């Protein structure tokens, strides 16, 4: 969440930044935060002043008793007793203002970075890079949802039978392709300096609030109500929360973690041709990279993470484009996001396969994730994450783009992992 000091000191810049997201009532929202903070500070000051006065009076009582002035000491004790009741009420008011301020700040999205363009949605995103030739397929080319039936490698009907729509069953070479991609992505991440983590795939409420999935995306998460736990929508949540409530030393930085997990998203209200087959699922596999960096290093790290994701797509020989998302299309927590999209030739459309984001201090402020520099000063860190990569649409692109009359060619970089070079 945004720091109150930033909101107070850079009010106009914060409002202008939020306007990039299309937040029309940004000024009123920011002013409400300032008002709640003022009430909180005012109440805190009253409580502090009363404590100081009570402490001074308690000391005075001791002096009066020593000097034999018991009557005056008794009067002061009566006054202090009244002060305790007032102090109790002030502390109750303070707790209310602190909670109101926190809940209000939770509802304010991150301020987009200066480079982020204004815009209301996908049409306003900027295509900043494109790589690879668009495959030319024969007229009888099939979309991946037909190819998976033809080669019996992914079964949606079986998944629907045992779980429901959006939970596919991977079979034979389809399952091996999944496993090959996961191993390939993890191996490449390790070569790039990331440390592999295998976190839980359920998280508690504090973890959801820590990385900003709660309260913003509560309706998109599967909730285990009896235990008040949530199935993770991405490995970003448990991996980043490993560092919640921590003060790192400067020599602990940077932190580079990678993790493979299944991911779960309700995707309520999704329908239509654009979500057919593997284009949108309730359960899918993803390898996620997470970095924790000093503020002055985070945008260089963002560029490096994007370059790394792009290298994976190039090794898989998939045509892709890199988009700088506009304010209205960015995630709630992000200060800047780049999306990587792969072209699926049979569908003749671009499919998002990765989002790489810099959250600046937004998550760290929620997480109380800080570091101590060489001078001993403690300050918030920057958090970043990226899909590297999400599997379903990668698989869709591989199947559609590499189909031939003999079968589907496996990208050469994966053959040592799959043990076969053709799905037929």
C-alpha cells in the first residue's frame, strides 16, 4: 500500500499518477487518507501528552508523600485516576483511526511510474518490442483445442468429470511436455542466478494482504472457509511472503527466488471464444521469478527480468511481442508492468504468457519488508515478480505453431527433457 508520507508530501503527483489508471475520484480518496492520518496523529498526540502529564504527576505524588503532604498527594491521585479513563478512551479512538486508515489505504492502487502511459485498457498498451516471424500454416491447420483431441494429449472432458470446467487432465506426451517445460524453466532460472523455492500452495489471510491479493482479488481466489486459507493464484504470494516482517541486511541483497507451483484462479464471469481450451483455466502450472531489490536498482532489475523472459521465448522459438501496459490495464499493486504475448498462429491472435512487474515499495510497505544499509538506516525495499513462464498458453503456442502433416514438432531445446521430438 502507499506510504502516508508519500501521500502527504506528494499529493498532486499521487493524484496525477492515479488518474493514469482512470481513477476519477483520486483527489477525494487521497484527501480522505490525509484526513484519517491527521485524526490518527492528533489522537496519538493527545494520548502522548496525557501520558506525559500523568507520569509527571505520578512523580510529583512521590515527592509530596516524601515531604509529608499526603492531602495534596491524594488530590493528584484522584486526578490521575480520571486521566486513566480519558487515556483509555483515546487509545480506543486511536485504534479505530489506525484501522480505518489501513483499510482505506488497502483500497488505493499503486501509483504508476512516470514512464507508464495513461489509458483505459489493452488498446492503450504500447508495443515496445517484437521478435520472430509469424508462422504461415496450411489452410487445414487446427487450433490447439482440436489438436489435443487429435493426438489425445489433454482431456478437458475427463477434467470436467472429476473437478469441473477449466481443470484439464494431461495425458501421455501432453503430460511429458508439461513436465519438460517446468524442468526447462527451472533449470534456466537456476543458470540465471535464481534460488529455487518450493512453497506451500495454500496461504493464510495475512499472506494475501501482504502481497495485495486481499482485499482486491478476493473474489478471484479459491477460499478454504473452514481453515480461512486460500489456494494461491501465483507463486508470487507465498515466495514474497517468506520475507514478511523482516529487516534484511544490505549484504543479503539482492534476493532472487524462483518457484514452480500449480496456480488456482476462479476467473469468475469469463466466457467466449477467447477463453477456449488452454487460453484460460482454473488450475494451471507456472514457474515464477521473484526479486527483492534496493530501490535504486529495481528498474534495472525489471529490464533484466524482461530480457530473461524474452530469452526463454526465443529458445522455444515462439514469436512474441513485449507490451508496456497503460495505467488502466495494470494490476492493482504494480508501478510498471510489461506483458509478453506469444502469437498462436491457428487462432491468429496474441496470447499473454508472462507479466513482469515492479511494485516499488507498495508490497514491501504491506509486508513490512525493509533493509538496513551500511549507515544503519532502515528503509523499505522494492519487490518485483514475473511469470517465467505460465504454461497453458505456451503449450497452446507450441502446439498451434509447430503442427505439421506428420505431427507436432517439439522445440529442439525441449527434446532432451521430453525424450521425443514429435507428438503424433
